[in-house]
C-alpha cells in the first residue's frame, strides 16, 4: 500500500476509496462517516488540516444546510436528484453512496490542493 506518512489527504482518501471495507470492517455509509470523522479529529489533533472546511464547502456546493449535517449534504452533492437519508439507506445503496461520498470528497480535496491549502 505504500508509505501513508507521505501521502496528502487526497492521496490517502483515494487509497481508502479503493477498499473502504478494509478500513471500516464492511462497506457502510455510516461506518465511513465515523471513519472520516475520526480521521479528521486525528489529523487536527496532530496539527494537520484534516477535513477542515468540508462541511462549509458542501453547504456552498448544495446551496443549503441540513439538520442531518455534512453526511446528508455529501449525499445531496453526490446524488442531487435523489432524496437519500444517510441514516436510512437500503443495503444495496451502501456501496453506491460510499463511492459517491468519495467522489465528492475528492472534488473538495482537489479544489483545496489547487488553492494551495493542501497538507
């Protein structure tokens, strides 16, 4: 898998996106949300940027906030024509929405890198 210490957030998330179940036990949107939250907290505690700005980026992208937080906003960004509740997904939707989450997350991280704010 390589040397994770030298990967940018975007490069690391691309690795996670390839095999999300390896990081969460099995592919589940809820588990991936918990993984990303833990990643963000760990990165920030170590002085890195983590996923700082992701919720705000999602609000700007979707054009509104959500009482269900960034997990719902990420689904709205990835699947604008579907009304998906991150806490009520059918089993067959899990892999699809996890993949959609990583597409949106990659877009955020790519924009952050392009702006020169990457870690």
